[in-house]
């Protein structure tokens, strides 16, 4: 039962991060479409987007069962 709760919690967090990742992608696209956009802000948003992607990957690894070698 504890593993199910943990798996559910991890899955919910993955979904939250995926939504945030998608939102950042849309924000970056909108900002870049504006003339004279702030390149520093874009770099920061892209860095955050990469951090989110890494966090998603780590969480997905936690959900996968260990396979003995």
C-alpha cells in the first residue's frame, strides 16, 4: 500500500512538472515573438525548463522497477 501511495504521489508530481514545462515552452515562444525580447529572461526560462525535464526524468526512473542484472 505504501508503494502505491508513493507511486501515485510521484505520478502526480510528474504531471505537475509536465504542465509547468509546457507552460514555460509557451511563454518562451510568446516572449521570443515580441520585438526586442529580453534574452537574459529567455535564457533563465530555458534553464528552468531543462531543470524541470531533468526532474521529470529522475521521477520516472523512480517509478520503474529495478531489473536484476
